[in-house]
């Protein structure tokens, strides 16, 4: 038989109303403290967020002012290239005039070509300002069907005197019957000039510069290759060669935007630019630009060839 104490109801374990009210008050007080701390935490987070935003805006302002200064420096550097060509050809024409050498038709034609180049490069000085805006993607591309040979020829004519003065031999391998491509000729020309100027700087004692073009049928791309046998680029720098403001030139001779601008221009053409280099052996840049469809390319190539009067 079970004992009486085991059968008795456990009335003593019930929580009294007074105790229950005390627990409710404690829970209510704890909840109020949690709500207060949450509100305080939210206020502090909002305050810190505002402070961080203000600090971030100050940093951006400082960086913006520094960038403006560097962009002004690179503007002077980039515009110096066409100005050098303009000055050289202006002096050349002036020399012919002073010596009365413009009496023969060939000489007159050559002088006329020089004057056309001077006019074109004068306009390009203004265009360079717009081209540098590719960093912010605000400069629209003016794409047209263009024979890359014309761009290369124009770039080489502009820079030929500097190649000669630096003892650099130019080797061109630009086939006649490659198809034209859809591109902004002025901006692609800017890229070629930047690469040629870099090659000249890499060969202070003279050397060789090879410029060639070809089609990559597998990738359906137009490839422009520029190779020099200059000083080359160190491996640690090569990995960062397209970063803005990275330069290996002496102070005052460049701020490291030429290749960064060039890469942005090529990317805006849906292309890519690659580099290979070895210290003491030279550097090779390859520009890959997309072609049209096969049918369009063949038609455009045939039409361009007829217009130019090229022979197979």
C-alpha cells in the first residue's frame, strides 16, 4: 500500500499570484531594457555610418584632386606626341619653301601630304582630351568600317622622325587583303602611338620595332602585334603593367596612364590587349579586335581592295 505522503496532492509547488506578478514585472523590465539598448545601438550605428560616409567622401575628394593633377600631367604628355609631329613637318615644309624646292609635282605632293598631316594632328590634340574621358566611359565611340593599314600608316608617318632620330629600324608586315574592322580609328591610332612611344623609350640606344597584322580564324579576331628588342619589363611590374599611374619612366616623363587608357580603349571595342616581355630581350604587345561575320568581312575586304586599287 502506498504511503499517504505519496498520494497527497502537491499543492505547495504551485506559484502564488504574488510571485507570478513579480516575475511578470521583471520580464517587462528586462524587455524594456532590451528595447532601450536596441534603440541606442541603432542610434550609434546610424551615427557611425554617417561618420564613415563623411570620411569616405573626404577620401574621394582627396583622390579626385590627386587624379585631376595626374590627368593634367598625362594630358601634357599625350598632346606632346602630335605636337612633336606638327613641329617637325612644319619645319620641313618651311625648309622646302626657303630653298624653293616646291617647284616639282612630287615635292608639291609631299608638301601637301605634310600639311594634311599637320591639320589632322592639330585636330587630334583636341580629340585627345575627349579620348582620355574613356576612364569615365563618357566619351562615345565613333565606330566606322576602317582599314587598319590606314591607321598604322598614319601612325608610322607621324612617328617616323622619332624612330630615325633614335636609330630604330621599323619592320612592317601588314598584308594587303585583310578585311576592315568596325572601330574608332582615332582611338585605335592613339593606342598604336602609345605603344610605339613606349617601344622608343625602351630602346634608348636604338633597335628594331616590328609591327604586323594577321587574322586569327579560330577566334575570329583581327590581331595587331607590336614587338621590340628593347630593355624589356621586369616580371613584378609586368603583372601590373595596365594599372593606372604605374610607370617605370623617369620623373616628369610619364605618369603611367598611357597603357591604362589603351587597355580601356581596346576593351570598349570588345577586344583585349596582351603583353609578353623578358628583361634584356624586348616586349611584345598584341591587340585582339573582333571581326564582323565572315560574309560581311569578305564583302568589305573586296570593296576596300577595289577602292584602293590593290593587286593580289
